[in-house]
């Protein structure tokens, strides 16, 4: 059996045993050597299975240390994509960006124009990544008068997947939020990336003025 198929089969078996209650949230799993001896495989195969399960959020723990069953992520409800994040957050990237065709259209600027940029990783109360917010704007940031938001889905790039602890190409919610001034001119646009296993998006009706 190819190595990739073997470790994925072991990962599926571990997940099945967790679901069956053999190992519970917070409980350490056997060491790589112990589980490899039980299953009759090389410890490296078990290591790959553990790495895969850590990346998908089933297990937690660090390389070369004990791994344990992860507590299920809290399911949160997004009702206002313009609200301030109520917990801790970390700014992970502030490098300027050249406006892509999409960003140029969203901000009403020329393609290739230099944009200010910021990516913020929003953490849940347990310190795990809950959402990534990447924002782009021209010049100085200014207060906005209104915003618009569109909900879609996106496959995670390597950087986003790593930050969220998910596999590359995992599908996540993507909220495109654009903020406007009083004349309805775009001031700032952002992508809010939300893992589907951690979020419920609730759409509220707009109030008529």
C-alpha cells in the first residue's frame, strides 16, 4: 500500500476510535512508537497520521511531544461582519500590495496601484484561530459611514490554511466586506475567512429607512 494511503487509513481509524469514545477530548494518544507497534507499521507512518489529524483539528499537540484529542471548536454565529472582534487578535502581515484586478474594482483604483494592507488573525477565547481578516485601502484609514458584505466560499491557500490549522484547498466561508464614506465611495475592502466547522452565518434582513 502506498505510504500516503497507509497513513490516511490510520488517521481515519484513529478518528473512528475517537468518535467511538476510546479517546476523549483532552486525553493523550499513545506515542508514535506504541501505536506503530500496535498497528504493525513504521513510527513514521503514525507520525504522518498525527500530523494530518493535527492539521484538520482532530488532534492538538506539538511535534515530538504528546498529542491529545482536541476539544471541538466553538461554533460561533456571524451576524455583523462589520463588528469589532471581541477577543484577542494578532496582526500577521502589513506589507503593501499592488491592486489586483479584483481589488482595483472593489476600491475604484487603477490596477497595480499601491494599497495599504493588513492581515489580522482573530483568536477565540481558547487562543485558537477563529477567523482571518485581510484588509486593503488607499492612503490613510478613515471612519466609514456604511458597508456592504457578500458571502461566498473559497479554497484555502497554503498561508491561510496554515494560519487556521486546516488543510490546503479546504473550503471556507469568505465574506467580502467593503466600507464606504457618506458619498458611497469605497474606503476599504476586506476578506473575512471563516472555517466552516467553526461558524454559522446568519443573514439578517435589512431595515428600510
